[in-house]
C-alpha cells in the first residue's frame, strides 16, 4: 500500500499527515514522518509514502481548524485499528465538543465503562490521528492538562483555540 504524505505549516508548528484513500492513518505536529509511523497498526503500515501538495478535504479540514472551525476535522475519515474498547473510545473522542474538554474519568464513562479510566487514557496515548481524533480534549480530573504526545504547549494552544 502506498500512502500520501503532507506536511502543513500551522501556528503550532509543522503538522504532518499520512493518509490512504482519503482516510488519515496518522498525523501530528512534526515534520518527520518517522515520528508518525510507530503509531500506525502493523496491518495498516504503508509500504511507501508519496509526498503531495494537498490532501483535499483532509488538508482543508486542518486549514478550517486553524481558521476557527474545528468541525470539518471530525468529518474526515480515520483509519485506525485496535481492540473493541479502544476503537470505540476513539469514536467517542470525536463526539467531545470543542471548547468543552472532558476529564479522563468522564471520557471513560462516555466510552461505556466509568471504571476504565486507565484504558481511556491508553486510548488517548495510542491515538495515531491527532487533531482528527481529538485526544487533546481530555484533561485530568483537577483540570490540569495531563499528557500529550505532541507537547503540552501544543495541547494548551489547541484547547485555547477551541475555547475562543
């Protein structure tokens, strides 16, 4: 399988996307595609990457997000693979409203198991499609940011942008 590769400039730094057939495999705030490859499930790993100048609706959604409209990013197809809880939890993340972050405990409850807080946190940690599956919208119970693969400064910026 050949995937398409695009790096876009954003106010939070370079944002790279690996996509196949109009679906995001992996994305994040890096200029190095190797930083994204480890998050892709082994069965979905592309054999090669082809650089492109646009990914159509995918890159349009990133531009819309940075222009103040996060909703198009939630319509972009995402291709991730894992077990039933994590896959469902990723779908649930896409329903968390911009500007209304949830705690890890609330996220676990939304995903159907209020006691699965660690599993919910794990779903965030293993999310390959940052921005399109908005794990940045999950915070600690005390309101602090918690972790974020792409750095707390990026998470804080994303949350502030969505709250505006």
